[in-house]
């Protein structure tokens, strides 16, 4: 998808509302060092990038905000639709129904190479039913919406007269002014033992110590904001960006968090996810860092992928 252009009047309405009233923060444009040469190969090489000023949502789009969008438009997400068999000529019959990926922890230690041991494609799982049939978002209104595929996120952004961030915009915002810092808040993961984000503590995928207080998603303002006043740039849910994925090193890279829905074949491209999620752990997918990135097919939805939006300041 191409980045949308906004007319002066549309931007002026948002800007005039002020960052706090509109739920957005102004990110100053500048040159920064993007990526890392110290972790996963797809994060390198670290390089200088110039980004123009823009506005970004303070936190991921919540269930409450997504509900407003659906109520206003009648929008139906990809997870709520029966897959078109023409797009999946080799799709297994048991997977050709509306549904989405749900994390189901195994009872004990297992190998860490086969993500299908803890991910299940569940019939009836969608943004309203994050764990599948019988579950709901009641009481989770201030949690990030999940089970949204790329086109779902883009549809919301267009409805809100916004856009999805580029990977460079997202990473600049995540760093909060701290160039080359390991985390969005500095050099220590848990300074003085304080949990700064919702990620996995313990041995993934079976042992979740919940030192951060949460087993799944958390309210979008549960942890401290970064230097730009943005919440949940690290952990809680992965976030879609508008950039098509291309590995920086090697022949390719695999997502550690359910590389695609089992029914997916080659029709759908990959976009870059950023930020990590509540399922990222030190022993597996240590991607709760600004430089970290992961590929994901655009038709994929899961219980740990969400998004936030931006507006670009064309007057800068």
C-alpha cells in the first residue's frame, strides 16, 4: 500500500486539537541511527536515517476505539471472514473458516524450534473474542485491539484520517530521543528491578512468572511512557508498520511468533512488525527493543498483534 497524502485542512483539524486532546504526540523530525549490529542479523546494519516531523498516537489503538470504528462503518475484519479458497488452493479444510491465531502454552518444557506447538488457529477467534468462542473484550476496553490483519489496521487509519507509521518513523518514536539505547527507556531492561513493559518473564513458552503483573495484554497506559510521552512502544503487542519487509542480512528471516497462519500461501506479502509483545522472552524472541523487527504476512492476525497510527506534518 502507498502512503496516503493528507490535505492541509485535514491536518490542521488534528493539529489544532492539541496532542493531549487528540490522543497524539508530536515527534520532532531529525536524523537518528536506526537498527542495531548487536542482536539479530535482520536488524543491521545500523545506519543513519532522516525522518520528518509527524504526530503519533500515544498508545496502541484500543478495543474501545476499534469498537467505535466498527460501529460507525460496519467494518468486518479478516479474521471474521471465511477465507477465499482461491487464495489458498492448498489450504487444509479444517483451516478454511473464520478464525485467528491464539497462543496456547504447553504444560511443560518443549523444544523452541516449532512454534506450532504453542500457536493454534482457532475457529471463531477475532478481535471481539480474543481467546476464541466464549471469550470477550468486556473489561478489556483499554487493552490494545488484537486479531487485526494489516488491511484491518489500514482501514481504521483511513477512517480516522491517519496512516500507519513507516518502520523508520516507528523506531524514531520508540527511542524517545535515546539514540543507540538498548531499550526505549535506557540501557537496563529492568532498572532497579522495575518492570518497564509487558513482556515474558520466565522460560518461554511454558513458564510465565508474570513479574510485570500480566499474563496476556495489559492496559495501554500500565507502564511508563518513553521520552516522547508514548506508551507501550515496547511489549504488549507487536505493531504493524507500512513498510514491506526486506531482510538486511542473509537470504531471509523467519518470524519467531507464528510466521504466518497455517493456511497462508504465497499470495500475501510481508510487512514489518515492531516493538515485540507480551510473548517475547529472553530465551526466545528477545525483540522487546527499538531496533528489533519481524516479518509478518499481511493476512495474518493473532492475539499479540495490534497497531497505532500517525499523521505527517506536511508543514515541516
